[in-house]
């Protein structure tokens, strides 16, 4: 009888411990499921000429073609900018890890070469425990123009420019995503009476109206901050007016391996530091440019 009682007690303890272990595992599994990353806020890591927080999975190669025609303001004379001088960039991005991408590219204007790095610091979760995705984005540009462009005291470092941005995005639902991105731009060498440094704020949004198609908009707004300006406002004359905002509106069509953008924008530059520092086109005064982007993914 005693052995039977001991056996029953041991059985009950074993069942209790097993039930506790299973319950704990179920709770842990449920918790992990709750913390799964949310779907990316944007279909592509590129939106017009700016970065989103979207990163492709590890060992993915992304090919990028970016094209901007001339301004449409001359009308039929140059076929609304299509016959005007155009700017184009070819780029390759590679995801080393799920949250780290490196890229290289070459741009027609100023024969610019660039190195890009994007790193996701935070990832929005489906449970909204982490409500946003946060990326750090860096672009290093190398101007390939003739030495004479940089004056008599030429140094190779004069060719370098830097763009640093923190991008914060949120996917609100299956249709709406928004992001905001403060940035800092620095040129080692600039035109006369143009500041070497510029702070800007960028905003972007997407409204998905079909499984593959979205309306996309963005704006890059350079800020005139006297505290970091090298020149007094009253001596800049008309040459140092703040650069204009780069406004873009367009259509995105995306599949699992492609993204295509057709849009109207106001800056003919493609690298973000060019748009922030040197854009003189005003979208609302008709300085509008037709742009096209194509991206293609390969997984290894």
C-alpha cells in the first residue's frame, strides 16, 4: 500500500511538472510569435532617390537603375525634358545580414561614385511592442570631376561628400506607411559662399491601393540654421539662397523581385547630398522633372 501511495505521489508530481513545463513552453512560444517582425513599411529600400527602412534578407543582391530627365518647363521644345540633359545612376546593394546592407554606385552628373551603408537598429514588431523601425543610413560620395573644379589648392579629399540620416518608419496597416528622417550633409569642398554643412528633414509616405501598386510621395526639406552657417545672412546676397525642397510624387509597382517607380520630382540630382545641398528647382513653379527607378533582386 505504501509503495502504491508513493507511486501515486510521484506520478502526480511528474504530471504537475510536465504540465508546468508545457505551459511555460507554450507561453514562451506565444510570446515569441507576438514579437515577430512586422512586414516592411515599404516595398523597396529605395523611394524615389531616398532610403527607406526596408532591408532585403541576408545574401540578397539588389541592382538599381535611377533615371531623371530634364525639367519640363521648356515644354515641347525639348519634349518636356526628355530631350534635355538627363542624369542616371547605376547601383548594387548587398545585404550582408538581415539588418545590414552595403552598396556602391556611379552617377552621371559630376561623375559621382558612392558607397552606401544602411543598418537597422530597431525593427517594428507585429505586437507593436516596438512601434517603429529605425535605420541609420550613410552615403559617401566621391566627385570624379576634373581637378580644376576644386580650385588651385586641390586635394583629393576635396572630392568627398557625406550624407548621414536616421530613418524612422511605421507601417500603420496594409495600406498606409509613413516615415520621417532627419539628416546631416557635409561637403569637404563647396562653391563659393555655400555652406559646407546642411541639416534637413525628409518625410515620405505610401498608400497601397492594390496588391502590387502604391501611390508614393516624399519631400526633402533643407533647413537654414544660422548656428552652423559659415556666412552672415546679409552678405550671402542672392547666391546663397537656401536650396529648394525636393518634392516627389509618383506610382510604385512592386513584385517579389522587382520594384518600378515612375514619378514627378523637382531635383535632378540623385545622391541625397546633392538634392539637399544644391537643388534650385521649385516644384510649385513648374521646375518639374520626370523620373524612373527600376530595382531587381537576386538571392544567393
